[in-house]
C-alpha cells in the first residue's frame, strides 16, 4: 500500500509531431545544467560496458547497479509536469533498456526513445477521479461548507459523504484494519480532477491540497506566535490518516488506499480549528489562489508554499526549520547555481525588513542551525522561535509577491530587484541618474532624426 507522498503537479499537454514542437514544449528535455552532455555520454558508455544483450534481446547486467542508476538518470532530463517522479524513473529506465538493445547507446538515441514513450503516455485519454480524507475542523455539521479550485482540481468540504463514497471498516492484508470513520467527530475534504491514471490523479489532488492548506495555514497564523511550550504542529490543517480514491463512482479499494504515515491521532485532536473560523479565511485563500494561477512566479511560489506546508504540518521542529529554510532558498537562491550562496540569500531575504541588520543576524543564526539540524532536539526552544520567525518572514514576502507585485516578470527579475541597494537615498540618486540618461538618449535620438536630410 503506497504511503502518502508529496508528488509533482500534473498537467497534460497536446501531443504533436516532434519536428513541429520547440524543445521547450517537448515532453522530455535534456537538463544540461545539472548533467553535461559529456557526463551523460560517459554514464551511458559505462552502462553499455556493464551490460550485454543476448540473441533473444534479453539484457544482462554484469558490474553495474541498475537500481542506483535509475535514481540518478532523471537528473539529466526535464519532464512534462504530467509525469510524477516515479513515472519519470520508470519511463527513462524503459527508454534506456530499449536503446541499449537497439544500440548504439547515445544521448540522442536515449532522448528520442524517451520522447516516443512519453508521447504515448501523454496521449492516454483522461478519466474522472475523486478522493476524500478527513478534514481537521470541528462543528462542520453546524456551519456552511466551502468550494475552491486550483490547477483544475476542485475542493469541497462536507459534514457527510455522498452515499457512493461511504465505506465501512475493513481489513487490508499486510497492513491491518482500515477504519474510514476515524478520527470521529470530524467531516471531510473531497477533491476531484481529470487525469490519465490513478497515480497522476492522486499526485495532482495531493499537491493541490498542499497548496490550499499552505495558504490557509499561512493566513490563519499570520502575525501570530505560538506559545513556547507547544509541542504540536503550528498549522491547523494537515492531511488526514487515509485518502480514499474513486474512479468515477467506483471505489478503488484494496491497495488503492493512500495513507499518511506521519498521522498522529493524539496530535490531530489537540486544538483543532472550528469550521466557522475556517470559513473566515476562505476568501483570502480564494483570492490568493486566483492570483497564483496567473502569476509570473507561479512555479517558484508553488514550491515555496509546498515547503511551508511541510513545515507547518510537522511536529518535528528541526524538520520544520529545514523546510522553511529550503523555502527561503527557493525564493532567494540563484536557480542556475550548482551551489547555494547562503550569504547572498540572507542579504536578499533581509532587504525589506524593518531592521535589516538584525534580520541578517537572525537568518545567519538560522543558517547555522539548519546546517547542524541533525544534532538538534525538539526540547530546544530556539528551534521553535527561529522557525516561527522564518515562517512569518516568508509569509510577508509570499503574500506581497502574490498580491502586490504584478509587475515582477520572472524570478530573475525579482532577484534583480532585491539585489539593488537597500539605502533609499542611494536608490533615489540612481533613479535620478537613470532618468537623466534616458532623457539624454531620447533627446539625442530626436536630434539625430532632425539632422537626417529629407528627400
């Protein structure tokens, strides 16, 4: 039975002839930034030397660990978001084995075979899927429900399930008892979408749920510090213990139950939120989702929000701090750099803080704690205080970017803005110089046009 995982977002693109599609629209593309052509060529040469193909076209391995190779090969490629990480690994393995059998094994041959398989997979017609899990809010029967949508996934809260979704307790071989009623006294969150198969459907619905919960938790905790002696997750909304999946109205029972391996029933029952309080924040979540849908930095912000939800839904403070710091790296790190420049990330993140010096000091402290997180312990209140500081900083910056920075064209543009000096007087002086230069250029061009003799 698969565990509840954080899976990449899914989107299906039209399948077009390979010669009519630019490289950026291909379902599989080379990722030369992480793995150069020379490195990929060397890897394939080693694979070819470590395998043989017999007369029946059966591949035999000699001194090569295929399992490890399957894990690192995806680093050399970028894939259509319609493929989960697991699907991409299996697709590239199939392409690698087929290319080896056809020989010779080259970068172009592997890429061509991977694209052929990818186009076949993406051409599968979508089907309708639904999934439900427990929703961590009380008094749902005495309050209104809500509806939301994100990335073509619809959300509906409900105090009761439709009849076809109701399931009795049953025994799952190899796992144990599965009781859909637990935890009791809570309602449900139902998600629906169209997808090629169950894995893609679950990936999209889980990812969309992460985004919705991240936005809710972010706004519900905005400007609020948790008490220092609390030992549970800060966010009010988490994934429930099970996710029950349906194709159409048919329950995909048995091993098609996705479960949350981190679910803790005792923690679930500690200070859950009331449904009327949930409804107060839904307009903010809806507005943020609408802005996020068309935002130029959508990809970056989605990654940041997922990491924030990982942190807000965890009881492990060292893990939360690690996730928040990773979110900060996504927002202020150089995406093309192979190594992170922590000093530069800290400078960028502190540029608009009330006291940049103190902000840089705090972020530097967090950076050092983060680097030693494996030695940290939850009883150290420093973790909670610093994690909350980072959460509040990220909340301010993410909220501003989503709703108040419509002119930011790209992540590179955003980094260009934050890399400018923080001194307002210096910025105004530079603006005056730039305005003067623009005026001189404009005047010179007008004068040049006037000096051109007429026919």
